[in-house]
């Protein structure tokens, strides 16, 4: 599978060719009947194409041409127009995707792609690449390419983006910036039934390793047990919020019941994570030995103001009043004294205040990177507040797109400690929803944790775009195909 082709072909074409920015990717798969096919993925950046008035709003039109040749022979040709979703105005232009499948026999081919904006004629963007298809069903294990995903959900009906009962939106680059903290992927292994025996047990083991050292990253591994079939699919994901910036491989291993590795596949990607790399080990600096040393090194009122503000999620009402006042006055000496006193009180007589402040500050940086909402700091958002007050969730299920609901998340804590009160609770859940869609501002709409918002009709709040109920006793909407909120709430993953 080729990734980051944007950098090779389409990124510089914004200046040299047309204005269309296209992310292109492809994967090679096979059917249970051993008929190989190539699957192509295009993402058109909405704000780089021209929209024209149509019934109901505005729409873009892009011309796409695929030609696949084997030597001098042309074996596949596909030329068509791709239309964007109709937008109410031209201020918000969503990116739109296109998937195509071409059945190909084993062999070596050259794929040619051409993309042009029908509403803004210019020299088209072009790309070509050599493709090798080798899916012969001999006595060996072989596989598809690893397909990275933007999101996936259960299919209401088969479509161009569905496989094995799921709709899969492709993620067409191998770069994961601060704002992209989930690595989702799909993979298929073929012929295991022949090699290790039909219905024999085996394990998919998958993990993330550093590219240079091949060191496995702590907390970033998983496994699935399956029975050998002609086609064995794997759909999984990783939370990347704690993975530092760097170069990595996603590794998938297939091991039989005796633990012998039958197959291995790797996929290279890059990660940028500003939040994690800021703090390493503050105690390595011999000049900083106490909590006073830490805050005394900061003379900037803005830095001290941020240190004060980020305490909001774990502060009492009285402390919050003081914090609000200082956010306006910004008096460095008063803020510095408050911070030292706050963390000494939190630590009591048995813990070094510096050792509880540094992990909290690290979590604050993570919250600022993960949960910011426009100009609002991450620690003031609902997700950021919960993240800092209760810690990182044990399970975080994200539904970024659904035809019948707003984007939402379900967080589950196996054992929860309230950083404000010190109380412990078990098996608590939080539901956040994004009603604006255009931004990344999620609101807490329901939780079964003590002192949090509790709303039995939270499911209706997720689907108010499609239906409402006049019965105050109704808590469960109906006919919401593609909405898995109940499943994600009861079985977070």
C-alpha cells in the first residue's frame, strides 16, 4: 500500500498544476474465491475545489480517470465525475471521499490516475505507480495490505466502503498529528485454513514498535483469537495519545496454537505528539529539587496564569474563585505562592509535591492537545475537565461520523478516583456529544458518576437531527440505522 503520495504528487501540484489537493492511497485484497482486486481511496480536500450553486445549496464536481496497464495492454479504464455533498453555504466545505475496486489477476501493472476540478479548469493532477498482485493460493499464508482507517461503523447496507459488515472510511496518509489520536486499521489474512488446518485456532498479535530500534511501545499491543478460514479479517485500533513523536511500525503477527509465527506484516507511520514530548524527567535538572524551585524559574505572568488555570478541574469552589480573580489580575508573586501552597496541600506530609505536580502538568498538556475547542483551552472543555479530574479513561469509544447521530464519545472508567474529593468509584461512564460538528467542541450530556450530569434521554439528544419524541418517558429512539450508541455505552471498546 502506498501512503503519503500526497507529498509525491498532489501537494506541490497546488502551485504547479490545478488547485485540487488530493490524498490518494490503495490496497490489494482477495475474495474467498481467490479473485484478487485493487481498492483505491481518494480524499478530496473540500476547500481546494470550486463550488457552484445547485438545488439546495452548493456542490463541487471533480473529474477522475483511472487507467491500468499490463505492459503495453490496457486492462482497466474508469472515467467518471465525483460530486461533493451539497453544502448549505460555501463557508463550510467538507472533504469528500471516493473508493473504487478493480479485479486484477496476478501480475505486474501500472496504474495511472488523473484528477481535475470541473468547475475550475486547469492542468490536471496526475500520478502513476507500479503494482504487483501476487495472491496465488499455494501452500503458504499471504495477506492484504494494511488499510489505515479514519473511522468505521457497522454497515446498514453494502456500499463501496464496506467489507465484512463494516463501513470503513480510509485514512490516506501515514502521518498522525496532535489532533489525530486514534490509529484504526483493517487487514486480511488468506489461506490459513490450508496451512494450519480448517478451523484451527490461531492468534492475531498486533503492536506498535519504534522503527529504528524495533522496541515495542508499552501499552500499545493487542490480540484477537480466531479460527482458520480462507479469509480471516482483523479490525482493530490503538489510542495514540501517549505515543511520543517519532517514527513507528504497526506490526501484525499471525501465530498458530503452538505459538509459531506463520506470518508477519508491518506498516510504517509517523507520529507528532507535542503534549508528551514537553516533559521528560524534571528531576534530572539538579537545580530543580523542590516545588518552589519549579515555579520560581517562571517569571512570565502568562505562564503562571496557565499553571493556575489548569487547576480548575481539581479545585474547590473557593479555590476557583481565587483562580478567576488571578486570571484577571495576573500578579506573578501571588500566583506563585498560591501554586506552591496548592500542591503542598495536595501532597500532605508524605509525598513530594513536585512528584504529583509533574504528572498532573503532563496530563494538562495532553488535555490541551487533545481536547481544545476553538480558543478555549483544553482543560476548560468538558472532556478536558473529566480527563484531569478523573484521569485517562480505561476505554474511549469514538463515533466521529454517523448518518443518524451527532459525533459522540463514550468513556468508561473501571475504577475512578475523583481528584477533587479523593473518593473512589467503580465502572462509571461518560457520554460526550459534538452538536456543532464543524468544530471539535464536545459537551458532556450524560454520566452515571456521582455529581455529574445524568440524563435518561441522552440517546435522543444524539439523534435530534432525525427524530424527536413527545413522550417524556421515552428514553430509546427507534429506526436509527447506523447508530451504535447503546452498544458502545454497554460495551465500550
